[in-house]
C-alpha cells in the first residue's frame, strides 16, 4: 500500500457478496482529491478480520455504490 504522511489514504464502507468491504482512495495532492485504488473485501471470524482480498480495479467502485472520487478535507 502507498506510504507517506497521513492522511494519504481514505476509506468508504460498502458490502461485496454479503461481506463488509471498503473502497480505498489515494490522495492526489495537486488535484485536491482522493481517487480510487482498490476495493478491499473483508472476511470476518467473529469480531476479527481473518482475510482481506484486494481488487485493484477501481472501475468497479460504482457497482458497489462508491463514488469515483472523494474531496480532500
């Protein structure tokens, strides 16, 4: 995942195949916005996350009700 000073990444909650998921967005500082980079689907066992599957296909964000960008705070 990209590193750097916070808040370089932002997340938006959603669901995929009945599982919790998050859209991950990366800050484009010059443009003043966050752009999608991955859809992370979480597998839970009780209250613990036991697996994360990352789909690095930002084009699917709209299928999960996620915006194509987030504003910079």
